[in-house]
C-alpha cells in the first residue's frame, strides 16, 4: 500500500522542486541605454550602460576605436567605456559597437567629431590706447556640430 503513494509523491516533489533551468519562453535580451554617443578628436572617451539577461560579449567595433571595456560580462547592468585614438580628420567618423547575448544583439553608434580649427582675422595684434577704442574681429570655424 505504501508503494502506491511513493511514486505519485516523488513525481509531485520533482515537479515542484525539480530543475530550475531557463524557461524556453524567456528570450535573450540585451540593450544599451542610448543609441549614439559622441567623442572628441583628442582621443575622446565615452560610456553607455548595457543591460543583458545573461552572458554577453562585444562582437564588433570600428577599427579606429582603440578600446571597449569590458569586452564581456554577465547578466545585469554594466557600464561600457569607449575610447578613440587621436583623429586629425576634417569629417566626423562613425561606426557601430555590437554586443550579443545569446541570440539577441544590441548596437550603439559611436561618432568621433573632427578636429576643430579657427581662423581669426585680422591676424595682427591690435593695440588700443589707454582711453579705449574699437576694433573689428572675425572668427571662423571649420567645424559644423553634428550632435544635438
């Protein structure tokens, strides 16, 4: 009589307290807290927060980006740091950092602004008398901001 209750009882215990692996209904997820960051031409740095449901890793970055740290991690929120090299270009350069978590992927666009140069005219120094005076000065910049 005792054996008749043991198998159903064991089945019930296994169902309630058995393995707690990931549910097939839970999809992998990974996302950045922003879609784009801007860094300066002077080996600029930036950061963004990544949130993942499981282990993640960086699978792609632009060649001009000197680092992404860390390059891998575990579930939860992590601040990723991005660093560029010195850039003497006159146009902004952009690329994407790609991160995967299982089958999910997150992408953030990194834009490095160009170096800025100014032209001041007149180029010669203007002397003013002690009582003051007026002069006209013109400043031109070759940089057109691309960030908001």
